[in-house]
C-alpha cells in the first residue's frame, strides 16, 4: 500500500514538474527529477539505475541553466545595456509575484525600464524589451522539450531497463 502511495506521489511530482516547465512560478525541472528519482527508489533502482539518473539529472541541470539565463541572453543578443540586463533579471523575479501576466511581461518591462534609464530612445528600449521576451520564450520552449525528453528517458528505462 505504501508503494502505491509513493508511486502516486512520484506521478504527481512528474505532472507538476511538466506544468512547471511552462509556469515559472513552479520549480518544474527539480519537481520532475524528484518524481523520477522517487519512482526509481520505490522500484529499488531495478529499472532506473545510476547511469539513467545521471543522464536525466544532466538534462535537468541543463534545463535549469537555460531557465536562468534565457531572458538575459535575449537582451544581450540585441545589444542591451548593463542596466537593461539588470532590469530584465529584476523584472523576471518581480514578475513571479504577479502571476502569468507578470511572468510574461516582467522581463520585457524590466529590460525596457533599464534601457530607458541608460538614456536610449523609447524605440530602442522597446527593441531590447522584445529581445528579452523572445529569449524568455525560447528558454521556456527549450525547458519544455528537455522536460519531455527526461520523461521519455524515464519511460524507456522503466520499460526496457
């Protein structure tokens, strides 16, 4: 009975992790990896051993790194100033407190405000804001793909491991 409850918890962590790949307010990839690891532990690591966990963990680490640097790289790619980079990072953090709209517009508004504070034109600042937003969107897409790859590898290991 305890095994069933632990497998259920693992499944909930995996589903929550997939949701967190899109919703930055949830720690998606760590939840996903925690669910996979819990399922492997309940199984006694018979199907999902050390090498599978290391591979899935490495993909998860890559996803977390992409998540942290995506909007900043988008801003840097369009030639943003240091103030715009700081604004994008601050906008991302503050945006988390305002739900989905904050998560979508926080990095854009932060980069826009930072670029305006450095004395550039409104049009140039908007260009930097859009670059930041596109970086965040691309980062979320990469994180989502990596999350599905992690789940796919977990499934393969459970079936054929």
